[in-house]
């Protein structure tokens, strides 16, 4: 049985922009564990569904897609937005 998780992308910590944070992502959960390659040492598996990420405008649209395709999906809660308000003068205290 195929399982997936639906979540909203968090803001990129390295930039101030909020591009693509309004989209919801459907991502398949791994069906097998990754194993280290003996030659290169890289981790990999035969599960190609881990490479697929589908985006949707709303969580309801993602859930409707999952239901239509027979995918068991669960929605992860949105990350909380915390603001750290400070004045420029706080840098010198």
C-alpha cells in the first residue's frame, strides 16, 4: 500500500524571500531502507517513488488527488511562524 505525506514548505532559512511557501507538497514515504554502496559509500535504494514531489495549491487538492489515486496520505501541520522583533539599538547592549 502506498503512503504519502502532505506538508507545506517552510521558508528558506538562507534567504528572506517566501517563494513557493504557499504550495502544498505530496511526497511519498520510503518503502525500503537506504543502503550504503560498497564502492562509493553513497546511500541509495531501489525505491524510485522517493524522487517524486507533487505540488498543489491547497491541502484539499492534494488530499483529493491522493484519494483518487488510492494513496494513503496524512497531512503534517504547518510550521509555526515566529517573529523575533528587536530594535537596531539591541545590537549594542
